């Protein structure tokens, strides 16, 4: 049996704003943007060089979903952006205005720093050793 994680949903307030952030500041690739009707779209993005899973950007629909924006993981780091060159991507992200909560740190598993997207979701930028 072979399985893989295809996509993870990230609830956002606006499709185009989220696409702009992820493709502009982070250089993610826009894989699909299909109009599903009724104001809904199927928007898949992935980091450059990714060969598998993606983020599905889902526009919040209703008060419960709007309340979840930025806190889908209860304040924990819920997303992990792995890189092959931490310092290159850290410098580029900072230059593009991405907010890091901390300076890079060395851990037994690699180099890491926590950052937030514009919605408050916490991410790790990580290069494993």
C-alpha cells in the first residue's frame, strides 16, 4: 500500500490576499485555482521544489470558521516549512517582511525559527541536520 498526505486546509479570510502572501513573500507555487461556484474556490499552493503535499486555502465561511483563522492549532506551531538552506530562506523571508518570533536556534534535529503568517498561524522554518 502507498499513501501520501495530499493537502492540509488552511482557513483564510480571503483567497487572493492569501495567494498574494504565500506566492509573493514565500515564493510558493500556485498549483490550482478553480472556481467552484457560490464564491468557493479550490486553491492549492506548495513551496518551491515540493513534490507532494500542498496547502488548500479555504476562505472562511461563517462565524465559526472566521473565529478559527490563525488559531487552527490552538496556538501551537502547526505548520513546518522544511528548507535545504535555512539562512538563505530566513534572510529572504525577513527581507519580504515575514515576522519571526525569535532568532534562529540550533537544536539537536537542526536549525529552526518560529514565524507567523499574516493570520497568526505559527510556523517553523526548519533545516534538519
